[in-house]
C-alpha cells in the first residue's frame, strides 16, 4: 500500500514537470515587451537600400570660403543653397523662378563636390564669389534686409525646400548649370563663349528679358583708356565703323578687328568690364561710347527670363527645360551616395 501510494505521488509529480517545463522555457521570451524597438541591422540587407539610408541620415555639408572674412564655414547643403538663391536672384522674383534658381544652384554645387576645383582655398569646397556662385551667410542677410529678413528668408527657404533632393542631368550626368542675369533676347551657345560645346547649353529665345532693367547700358571711355585696355591704336579719323567683324548665332560679338588687331568679343567684354558681349561702339571726339544689350555671359538660364516665364504661369520645371536643352530633373540620391563613398 505504501509503495503504491509513493508510486501514485511520483507519477503525479512526473506529469506536472512534463506539462510545465516547456512553458517555463518559452514564457520569458514572449511575455516581456521589447524595450529596444530598433531593428537589429541585417548584414544581408540590400546594399543599395543601406547606402540610401546612409545618405539620408548623414547631413551633406558644404565648406564655403568667405572671401571678405578669409575664413571657411561649414554648413548643410540646403542651407548653402538658400544662401546662394538669396544672393544670386532678386527676392521679389516669382516663386517658380526662385525654385528654378535653387535647382540650378543645387546642381552646380553637387557637381563641384564631385569634381573639386583645385583653385579653391585649402579646406573649402567653394568660394562665395561669382567665380563659383555668390553666397551670403545668415548674419550678412540679416544686416542687409533688416526688418524684412524673416519674410524674405521664408520665401526663399520655401522655394528651396520645394526642390529639395532634385538636380538637373543630361544623359544621366549632372549638367554645368550656368545662369546669368539678362539676355539680349537669346541665350548663347556654350561654344561661342567658352569654346566648349555642351549639347544642353544651346541658344534659345528669351523674349521675357525685354522688360529687364539691365537690358540696355551705355559706357563711355576716354580714347587713351580704351586703347590701353584693349592694346590697340585708334587713328584720329577712325570712327570704329566696321570694326565688329563677326557675330555669334545669338547676335553677340564674336570677333573685332581694330587696325589689324583681332580679339574675341569675350576678351573685349572682360577687358572693358562690359555687361555683355552684345555691344556696339562709336567714337565721339576723344571718347568711345559703348552701348550694350543684356547682362552676363549669356550661357544657360536667364534669370529675368525665368521670372518672365513664371509670370506667365510656367513652372520651375518648364523654365529649366526651356533654358537647358534636352535635360531631365532627377533625385540627387545617387550623386550624394557617390560623394559619401569617397569622403
């Protein structure tokens, strides 16, 4: 009887252990909520996805050399673009024109980050001068705009944000997104000004510039100064008629000849500091009167033209595709991934 009694108790305990043991093992892993909700990195995850996440998580910064202060500042790319748009385009321009400017500025700096300009001061990616893109830091804009600062910076920031993550490409490569103030009614072929032919920088019509306050200018030079700057001699009876011997497709001056001295319209513009290469001149007594049409080199997007298009209801994408022939607007992700990979 005693043995039978112990046998019954032993059988009961053995059954209880068999039932409860699996529960004791599993419960600690399923009953406690996870404190750390962040997923554990998967080494087998898609490589492209990892790179995209890396670019989105790491801020891409631009190192800007401030020429007047002789120092380099480091700031986020989009903040840099805001500072460029604020310096390069009048704030009163239409939002779609400001967006087009932002897109051009972002494309320019992205390309420069990938193709470093060795002439830039050490430790910088870009200068704040028109050699690259004009740029103003926040403190300078606050001083310049005073009580209107917040309203103006909000307008520009909104335009930049509307194009964030976008760049301009031709044949899947970043373009040289050149731009200028005012055309003479047409933009210039890149080869006619820089000598290098780029398929997306072709002469296109730009009638909207007619209303630009920078369309027509006049400059007067003493004959001696004119001769010195151009390295020519003008006869006392020379009226300068027929000295402009060749024009480009956009009716700008390609070549001049004065007393057998030839030079390009670009050289004349740079030596005399003219607004554009669409110029004419005449001699009046001891002075040379030069009249010009348009403002800037003329290659790429006309800013006043962009504003004129925006006033007619065109979008920033319409503006970009008008001034840059055959281009597409794409995400900047793959270009930033490339930049991150080598930096």
